C-alpha cells in the first residue's frame, strides 16, 4: 500500500506536457547593427523579446567610435537621442515606440537643459514613462546616458 501511495505521489509531481494551444516561448534575439556602438563590445546594443525592444544604455558617442561628441551635456544629449533613433530604426522601431526610458545624469543640475532637448524628440506630447537619477560617473566620462524600452506599434501607425 505504501508503494502505491509513493507511486501516485511521484506521478503527481511528474511534469505535464503543455497543451497544444499553450502559449509558445518568447522569441528572443540579441542584436548589434554596428550603426552606433562598435560590435566588439561585450553586450548587445538591443535585445528583442517578441514585440519589445530593450536598448542598452546609450551615450553621446560618435557612431562607430568610442569617442564622445564635443560640446558637453547639450551636444551629448542630442547625440544620445540620435543614437537611440538610429538603433531603433535599425531594428524596425521608431521613437514613438518608446514606452520607458531611464535617464542617468552625471550632474542633476543639467536636468532642465536635458529636458529642453529631450522634448524635441517626441511629438504630440506622447512621452515615454521615465525615471532619472544622478550618478557619480558614466562610461567614458559622459554627461548623460539613456536606457530605453520600446514596443512595436506603441507610437501608432507609421
């Protein structure tokens, strides 16, 4: 009797095959277009999970180099947003598809200058959800870094 109880208990713990109509696993792609960041870096510029795109942090580098654009926060902010646009477009997305961004500033006193430039990259008052934080240092001595997430079609028809 104990053996039968043991056997029934083991059967209850056995994995069950998913039903034929069960959701398939997420499609994940690790992407590097080479249009902004050098492909030799030890991370993907973006990762696509189904209809979502997760971008690695972007700074104001000249595309294809590891050199920051000259001109400080304002120039770096423009270049960072241009780099984000380039990365999005390389993978079939647009700025309007951004749904969340995290802003990292080397000096929070640049918040207003950053926002003045940031606003110009979005139309119709449709801004991604956003967080911001001050840092004690960013890669290559950058003044700003943005990390964003996008969802295909979030910006409406293209």
